[in-house]
C-alpha cells in the first residue's frame, strides 16, 4: 500500500489538480530547455503568471459579487435591524423571505463568492505542491538525480544516513512504509529524491564525504541542479537563511544582500497587494470590527510572508513574490474594469439569468412562493388598517403611489416588484 506522501502529491482533489498543473510546469520547462535556458526560477515566474491568468475570470466574478454586496448591504441591514430582537418562527420566516427577495432583486446568491473560493483553494494548494516538489512533475529535473540515486541506494546505510538531513523528518513515514521496506524501487527512488531535493549544499557535500566512491556522481548532480536553480546568482534550492549564514562565513556580503532581498520583496509586494484589494465599507459596528480585523491582517500578512520566505527555499520566496506582483497587476486591471461597470445593468442581467434558470427548472419566476404570499398579506393588512383613518383622496393617492413604486421597471406581481415593495417598506421604517 503506497504511503500518504509520495514524490507526486496524492491528496484527495489536490493530487489530481497538482498533476494537471504539473503538465503545465513541465511544458514551460521543456520550452525553456529547448531555447537553452532550463531555469527553475524563470519557470516558476512563468508558471505563476499562467495560473493566475487562468484564474482571472473567477477573480473577476468574486470582485463583482463584492461590489453588488456593497450596494445591497444597506437593504439587508435594514431587514436585520427590524427583526433584531424577534426570534419567533413567523418573524424569522419573514426575515428570511425578505432577505431572499433582496438577493433575488440583485440576481445573486448568498453564497455567491463561495464557489469561486472553493475552486481557487485546491488550485492554489496544488500550485504550491508542484513548486515545492519540482522533480515529481518535471521529468528533466528528476533525471538530474540519476545515476546518483541508484548508486546511493546500493550503498549500505545510505537510508539511515539521509534520514539525518534537516528536512528528512517530513518523509519519515515513507522510510517505514511497506513499499519501501518491501523493495519497491520506484517508491524507494522517489523517497530518496524527496529528501535530496531539499538537501542543503553542506548536506550534499556530506554525501561525498560519507560515500567517497560517489563523489563524481554527487558533483555532476549538484552542478546540474545548481544550473537549474541559479536565478540572478542565487541558488533558489537553498533558503535565504542558509545563504546568509554561508555567505557571512565566506565574506560574500553581496550574496547576503541578495538573499535578504527575497523575503523583503515578498513582504513589500504582499503589502502592495493587500492595499489594492477592495476594503469593506464601515456602515455599522459589525463592519467596523471586520474592517479593523482586515487592517490587522493587512499588516500581519507581509510580516508572515517575510518570515516564511526567509526560512523556506528561495524558490518558494520567488513564487511568493511573483504571485504577489501578478495579483497586484491583476487587481489594478480588475479594479478599472469593475469601476467602469454599470451595476444597474449587471443587476438586470443577473435577474434575467436567474429567471431563465427558474423557468428552465419549471418554476414560474413571476410567482411568489408561499412565504412571500404570507408576507404580502401581512404587509397589506397593516396598510389597510393604517389607511382606514385616511380620507378617500389620500387613499387614492397612496394606492397610486404604491402601485407605481412597486411596479416601476417590473411586471405587477413579479419578484422584482415584490423586492421593490420590501425596499420601500425598509425605507419607511428607517425614516421613523
């Protein structure tokens, strides 16, 4: 039975997505290799750009929902305020029905942004897995570990030795897995590659010291990997913390500056990215608290980015920077696109789209459900009792105004006219 962690990720949902993204990464590296620049750093940048461009339609939909939410929130808050202290079933049904009417008016779903997030999350996790385990998805990079891996496997005590490496602990289960102990060579090779892929320069040198007969193979493998990992003079297979420590010892202060630049750029680009993201409007105390939390997160995220990118391999930091830059550019474009949108036209199209879906499902969109009818009767009865004390002329004027208001830009009795009625009711209560 294969272990939980393999060179290729096999987690439910994330594993298949990572495999698909791996094909994209392999295609990018293949193209770069064909033009003579087989570079992992450049591959990560291009890969990040491609993935975020593919996800751009989802991002735009999410931003649209945010804009529509800001526009309809005052109506939703008025409904919540009116039923704030009412917990009986009838009041809860009315609140739910009126809330649904508002969502229907704007043609959106209460879970409008959840679907986009649910789709994006496995993609982002899978993207991370691909970058973190490049040899698993890019054949050319995996080939760089041979013939060293086969020679190392044949050495007595090599498995115990590489388990002493700093990052070997995350693969501890693989060494005790029955596939490893049973002699499954593919599984054993993958396990060795998992560990060696995260080995530092000192750990590579320790292999040659421990097994002198493998010195030539170690040298060839390290040179090939350094060629692939070299990005602007940095070996992105090492962490900035390791590069700083090693460079200070050798007096290479320029490399120290280059290594520190990775987490600093990650923090700065992350900060810019958060500033460009839409911020919640402060309409009430609840949203004030949300805005305060968001502000705290906006300061914490850049700091966390710097810490992670200082301790993780520089390749992950490069991805972090590239991702933040791409998202920032993307956000500028999306903001301009959203600002030019006619939200009233968007709402109209959303309602039409929703009505078509209802009609296709056999539901007449012009009919109000039982809860809506109940609410209508209640509102109508209140209106009748209040108008009993009015003169006939006042009654006629009130009926005319009410009918015109309810049916403005909507068919009489339609869901849109019903939402307008709810809105008018909210506005009257807010003026009291």
